[in-house]
C-alpha cells in the first residue's frame, strides 16, 4: 500500500468511527419527539424566536440568554432557521458534523507530530471517545465548537498556513472566545521560543497574535445590559455558588476544588482508560534506540509544552480573576483532552510498531488494539448525552395551545422544559438559575423567593398580589408540592433562605397554604404527577368547576 493510500485508509477509518459514535448519540436524540439535550435547554430554547418572533415577549429569562450567546453561534442557528431547520433539530444533528470536523483535523494534526497514519487514527478515535464521554460536543452549544476550531488552529499553526490560521482565530472569537485566549498564549509562548532558536516566524506569529488581541478586545468591551460579573469574593458568600447551589463552584475539599471540579478543576474527567498511556510519551522519546518509531516524532511536538503551560497559566489567572475570564476549567479541560488524545495515539503507534517488529508480546499488542476499538462496548452509558426524555408530554401540549404571551409560575422540575417544548414563558426554574451577571442573579433570586413565599403562604392576599405583580396566568404544581419533604430535600430551593426554611416550618406546623386550599377547585388539568391551576380562578379566591382533567 502506497503512502497516500495508507493515509487515506486510516483517515477514512477515523471518520468512520466518528460517524459510528455520532450515530449512537443520534439514536438517543430521536428516540421520541420530546427529547432535548440538557444544556441546549439554556442555549437553544430562545432561538425559537427565529421561527416565530412573537414567542417569549418581554421575557426576562429569554432576553438574558439571547444576550449572552456569542455572535457566530447565534448567526449559524439563525441562518439554519432561515433555511427552515428548526433550532432543536439542528442542535441534534450538529454534534455529528462537529465530530467529523474535529476528527479530520485531529488526524492531520497528529501526522504533523508523528507522520504515521495509524497514530493519527488512534489519536482521532481516542479523542472521539473522550468527547462522547463528556457533554461538550453533544450539547452543540458554543463550547462544542471549541474542539474543531482549537484543533484546526493548532494544525494550521504547525503548517504555517496564514489565511486558514487567521480564519480559525476569527471563528474562535465568534463561537467560543476562551479559545482565543488559549491561541494567543500559545502563539506568544512559541514566538518566545522561536526567538531563542532564531526561527523566521515573527510575521505570521505577530499577525495571528494581533488578530487574537483585537478579537478579545472586541469581546471584552461589549457592554452587558445585566450589569457587571459577580466577583469571586461575593460568590463565596452566595449559596448559589456553594455545594448544592445551581452555580456550584466552591468546595472545602481542595482535591475536588483544584483538580476534579467540573467548573474549578484542572483535570478533565470522563476519559477512556487508554488515553492515559499518553503520559508515557516523554519516556518513550528518551528511548528512541529501543522504540524506532519514537525517532520519527518531529520537533513540532514542542507545541505540547506550549499548550500545557498556556492553558495552566490561564487556569490560574481565571481563578485569580473570578469570574472575569469565565470558568477556570474551560481552559484546561479543552487543551488536556486534545493533548492527551494526541499523545496516547502516538504512544499506541510507537508501542504497536515495537511489538510488531519484535514479533513478541503480540497478545499484548492485540489487547492494546482491542482497548482502542472496543472500549465503548464495555461502557453501557457510552455515548453519554445527557438527553432529557419526556415520557408524558401532556402538560407541554396543554401549554402549547395557550396564548403565546402567557406566564407560568412553578417550582417543579417540569418547568425546566416548558420554554423548550411549549415555547412559553416561565417565571423561574432551576435550569435557568445559572448566571454570573449580578443583575440577573439578583432578579432571579427575587423571583424565586417571591414564588416560594406565595406558594406556601396561608394568606390568599399575598398569593393574589404575587399573581398581579408578575402577571401569572397558570400555576404548575407537583402532586407532592405541599409536603415538607418536597422543599427540605430540594437543594435548589434550599439555597433560597430564609424563605424556604419558613415554608418548611409552615408545612411541618400543619398550616395549609392558601394555594392548597384552592387546588381542588382551581385545577384545570391533572396530568400524572402534575396539576395546573388557573390564575384567574385563584384571583377570585373561590372554587370553580374543573373544566379539564386527565
């Protein structure tokens, strides 16, 4: 087989596995009509406005999430909506496309480091497995674009191809600006190294670094209608950022906080076991006489140190400047997944080559290859998608049939899905309680505490004033909403003290909330574990006949 045919064979093999993994996820995505990826509920629900501008009129939550979406991300979904592709449908199809792009560039990038197609194949398969064990790629949210754009940037930088390099930097700014910080750090670090080695990289490096700075300045200077970001000192005093809170960040356990925390930790989790053999690469590079393929590793491998040093530097700075650079883990989780997959792919190829040449330990070689190809079949949860599947859509179909400007009050987890499946406004819900802007956090907290107080007060006038203040049309309740355990065991609601504690005390004291007293007469829909009450009935303060029930 010629060199070109080997290259094509292993590239096609890499893309094939990307399609297989992506297809496995899509089977879950299209299991029923009511399936949505967890994070897409935040980042995509408001894009229904592209198809129907009358949805979510004057909605505080919708306006906020639309305002924080990156320009390139909004533009892509808007273009697809203009072509008639519904945003949530596009959200389910996009991960496969992004996976293929990432796979292509990962394969090509690995060949820049070790020009052996099998190494590129192994690296691409391992990166795919790593990505499909996490929730970044499958979410098709802005951070899903980080992987194809970052890997493409690295490839074009090593290739010294200035136009696609600049384009990749611009796209990173449009989709996921965190990547631009990583890119600028890598460029700066390698330019320092090139100066010591007297290499001719100044013009390309300066041009790329200059563009990165311009992109980041434009992003940093963009004003926000939701005030300044919450400071690290303030966040330490806010229950939202402590264990059990919606924005859980801080932890008293230093191991969890600094190493494995999903928002604060340095190390990415949920990676295939074989990827950790990448840690052996430095040792193999010192054993070139024993491992012939190690001698083919190019000097471009030095970019690994630039990536690790840069991402760790931004990680530390992000901790020092909480939350001005967003979340610290976003810098290292991305870069280390890529570096580890590339390193592990190279180690796999180097070791397999040694085993094949020596004709010894072939069972070990086949075991290595088996782990590479068959690992997903050993993990029943692979691919991890975090798709939310709705088994009974009755309440969502009910709200779909109501006017587009209605507002629903609810403390139920079912409220998390109303904007997605019904296209209707909610006052608050756990899903939309995550933010780092002070104005949003304060308003959301006020709404949540007012809702808890109104739902559990025995004073009907307080309930009616609440309905009048926010313009509530419907009240969605869980069937066990008026039990003490409902509140006491809900970590999200418990962060809203003291009102949550007072509500628990009310229920434990045997006091009947005003809303509970009217529930039988004002319920207009019973559906499984949920009931829906009409706000106009509550405003009358008297029982009416139920006009719909299941």
